[in-house]
């Protein structure tokens, strides 16, 4: 039965996505809102998947698409003892064991449908239409099994004090944010699995299910090592819970057992061999590759434009430098979270959870900007917890998504994904009315001016890249400008989200009370 529309009709919004859900509410059609959102999200992903992918038609190594397919090949045909050592020159497995198990599971399904897709050695570089459909389907299936339910449950849980419209807008916006869609379903990866486990971690934190929270977080970093970007925030949160509770020692022991058991189970096939465990460690944390790869919008790559750090310092010195800089960037946020949780009362539960979300953004963004061996795709890691604040930080998250998407353009350009990039950029800007327009709360005028200015800069760089050939002496000038510009913006976002974390206890926002 459809629910009745709220008697207190809200003023029509100028933001298209909000206006759509206001219309459904006015027509007492709330029950069809979520199915429409999920189906539309599915359609967009499938349409993006019709385009090219990383390394398409570029032998001999191809790209990330071939890496994921190759991992299905080796995990299906080889014993586990060879998974992390087989032919490392051709896309050797370099993600933690949960990714290996996922590759094995997908490989088992592929073997059942068409064994030629993952035939050992013979299938290298396979780019058939049917195998592409299968690979695209696996990315969608895993996202809709792990990530999508977590987003829906998080925004529909009791701790999120929103109107029905605000909940639906948040779910729709997070599922349609362009960066994850373009990387997972265009470029091709499975980042949604890692990020889905992160959302489950925050959901279990809200439900005060701390053992499940620890297990889901372990699944996140055991799927992709970038999940460790969240580790300081999660550790500070759980440690503070142990200190504030009467039987905190018992909780501490339970958490320790949960973490050891979860990691132990995933490392089980290799647990009896020290050499194999060391090989996994070397593959997962490839220090020998250097401070960064390609052009990524973090501090080290931006500084390298003027100061050639890799020429001045050896690898070990750069590891120590990046470690110290990263720690200095995230420690204040984690200390603040720890003491906030320790002073938490029952009435402060929602505020403490809000501080936790800010801390997740700040720690992961600190790792992206300052840590060792960062990829451009890693901007998805701080973007995920930021999206959980999309109703509270509407203009900031909109802006963050736009800059993050712009930072991915050089990668997507190489993949030939310019059309999907522009379609998703325009779709996000239209549906969310970006640059910021007044929604249920007015956006500060200075913010709108700054956002318009940054949008114009990004548009100018796009136009120059399309119509003005770079000088022969500076062939990568547009990529370098993208890196420097986006790095400066990300540093500004880090400062802003830290400010918001440290002040959210003094300045409480007006929470939208639940009406559905």
C-alpha cells in the first residue's frame, strides 16, 4: 500500500533530484522511489560498460581489465601456492587474499559458462564480446551484492535523522556519483567491494555492533590494501569504545579475536609458509615501485614538478618522509575522535558518529595526499566516506566529487572514455545543481563564487587540452596542470573537513527530523 504524503508539504526545490522525490511524495508514490533509483543506477552502469576499458587493444600487457581477467585465470588453474608468484611480469597478483578469492569465484563461474574465457595462458589478451559482457556483469553483480545494500541500509537507518525526501536524495546521489561508476564500469575494477565493506563498517558503528564493524573493516583492507587508509580512524573509534565502557577489556579482547580470526581465515591457505606470507606482503606493498606511479594529484607528484624528490632521496628515505608526513596529517583528527568518543553520552551518539565520518574522510585524504605509492584511482577512498556526509555537507561533497572526477580525466582520456566522462559530469552537475544552488539550506555566496571559479578553471583546461596542442618540450603540460590544480584543491578539502570535524561539537546543525 502506498503511504500518504506528508501533511507538511515542503517548498519545491530548485535541485532536480530533490524535486523528483518531492513529486513522488506528493503523489503518495514513495514505494516505487527506491526500485526506480536502483534500476536507474543499474542502467547507467550497463550503459557505461558498453564503452571501452583500460588497455583495450593495446598489447602486450593491455591494462587493468586484462589484469582482473588474468587473475581469474591463474586462481582457477593454479594451486594457491603459486597465486602470488606466477609470471609476475604479466600482471602478477598484487592485491590481498580476498581479491584472490573473488577472482577464483568469478573464474569458477566463467569456467561453467565458457572455459575459453580464462584458459591458462591461451586466453591472454582475450577481448571477445561475450567475455567482456561477463566481466562487466561481475562488476555490477558484486557492487549490487555488497555496496548498494550497504548504502541503502545506512541512509535508511534510525540514526540518520532526515526527511523521507532527504533519504531518497542521498541514496540516489551516492549511487549515481560518477567517479566510482567510471572507474569500476568504464576503466574496470572492483573498488565497490572494498568501499562497500567500508560503508558496512560505518553502518555497524551506528548500530553499536562493534564486532561486526571490525570484521567488515578487515574485509575492506583484505580486499584492497587501500582500505588501510581508514585504519587510524577505525582504530581510534574502537579503542575509545573500549575505554568508555564498563567492561571495555572484554570488548577489547573480543575485537582482537575478531580481527585475528578474520585475517587468519583469509590468510589460511598460506599460513604455514613464512616464505609465501612474505611474498604476499611484498606483492601487496610494492615499495620498490617508487613514491608514486604515473601522474597522481597528491603532494609528492605536485612537488616533483619543481623539486625532483626521487633524484634527491633514495627509496627508504622517501618511505620515511611520506610516513611522517601522513602521520602528521591524520593524527590530530584521530586524537579528536578518540576523546570525543570517550566523552560520548547516549544523547551524543549521532554527533559522535558524525565525527567518525569526518575522521574517515580526513585520514583517508591524508593518506591519498602524503602516503607512499598512491594511484590516481585512490581518490575513491576518501570520496566514499565523504558521500556519507552528502546531506550534511551538500555543497562541499558536490564540489569534492567534481574535483575528484576532474582529477581522473587523464586516466579516462587514455582509456578513450571521454564521452562517458562528459555524460556523467553533466548528469551529476544537472541532478545536483552544481555549482551549488540553494536547496533546503542556502549556500554561502562566497562558496558559490569560488565553486564557479574552480569550474571555469577546469573547463578552460579541458578546452585547451582539446584545441591547443602542447609544446613539444612539454608534452605532459595539461596532465601536470591537472595534478597541481587538483592537489591544491584536495589540500583545501582536507583543511575544510578537519575544520568541520573540530567544530561540529560546538556548532550543531539543524537536523532534519524524520517524517516518514
